[in-house]
């Protein structure tokens, strides 16, 4: 029977499946950030995960579940970068041919890392629909198995293991902030948290320049947005996904949008106070807190998920110095 959603049991099974291959990333108490964020600040730094991003969790859970025959056929994905790297890593580890279709304007480090891990990288157009069209063509020609970055319940369950780790390390957490791109991460985390501790608040954060889930929550129905350039290149979904939207509507308490300058400042705050190199997409939760987009109390224990740290180091250097850094247009 085909699955139609993800459950807490799915997330728990994913945790057992991927445990030998991932890092249980630490939960950091950052008192130096309390004043600027207006709460008791905690960080979940997934840039310390293997391959530098949370995406390894979902990719592992999906690929480890494939049959021997499916593994022989090879895998393919479309990715803005981090999921592609994760698939490349797992493919190399399990000796599975891996193809990654990646945007032509993705940070060079994401393209180079996928190639270095043995993946066949196809540099393609930025638009998601164009990349997925290319993926389907490759699947038809070669018989590859698709490992979608978020429209797959096995992938979503893998990402949800972050929620289990947060609750294990901070049982009395009050609020968890999660970036939203395609919605797979927050779908998994919110399922894990809400089906365990419904009183914990889960808040999604998008870049205001490309906030389809934010706009949909405001209007009360799925909607598409006209994007503007954003430095948060990993959060560029112009429409909601039929896989993740129902889960997000069921479990996510609120969705807010972070502005470009606030995201850039958040990168600086994370580097200065937490001594972590985070890509802009990872910092939208910090941006939302610091700019007052999220209501919170000074004694509230708030955990911001920092999703990744794979970005052009020279551009991060420019951000840290306050120099102009242009965003990309979806």
C-alpha cells in the first residue's frame, strides 16, 4: 500500500536505519545570543553534519531502503546543491551510480563537492520545472531511481530525525524554528515533535523574496509567488508541494518571512556569536527572531535549526564584512 503521509514511527525507524552513518549533531546553548534574539537561544548546527548539511539524513533513509535491483539501476536527483551532495556521498559509500541535476547558478562548492564524491553532475537551468523535466528524461533513458529532495516520505522521515535529537537533548524545549524551502525538513521535524510533544511550538521561516508557504498560510490556500532575488538559494520554492503542504498545515503553528538584509545580518550574528559558518538559507530562523517576526519570551527556550554551511566562502566573507552580495533569481 502506497504511503500518503509520514508518521512518528516512520521517523523513529529512519533514526535506527541511518544512525550508523550520521552524526548526532550537538545542541548548542548560545547565551551570547539571548539579548539579540530575545529568548534563551539554542542552535542545532547541521553544518556540522557529514557533507555539511541536514540533507544527508533524508538521502540516507531513502537510498538505504532501496532493493538491490534498484541500487543497480542507479539514482538521480535534482537539487539546489546540498541534497545533491548528500546523494553523491551515499552513492559513493554504497557504490551506486549517482546523477545530480543542479542549477547553473548554484554555489560552485556544491557542484564541485558532488563531482568530487563521484557523482555525474548535469548543470542545468535554475527553474525547478526545467530541472525536473531533465531528470525525467534521464530516468526514461537510463532507468534511474528518483531520490527527490522533499517529495518523498522516506526522505521526509529522515529529515525528521533532527526533531527527535532536539527533544532528546532538550526535553523542555518551547519553540523550534525551521527553514522552509520545499518543505521536507519542516514536515519531518514537525511530525516528530508534534506527535511526541504537541505543546512544543514549531515555526517555519522562509525568505520573504520567495515565500510560497508563507503566502499560502496568509491566504489560507496553496498559492504560487513571484520570486525576487535572494541570498537564501536553498529556499527557492515558488509553489507549495502536495506532499509537504498538508503536513505543514497540520503541524506547523506559524510561518514567518525573513527579509534579505535581516538574513545577511543573521549570517554575521551566527559567525560572531556562535563561531559557526552558516549559509544564508540556514540563518532565516535567526533573522526572524532578531527582527521581531517571532513572538517569544525572554525565558523561552527557542531552538533554531541551522541547516547547512555549504556556500562560497568568499561570498560569506563579503557578508561578514558588510559588502554587497547579490541574491539569485529563481
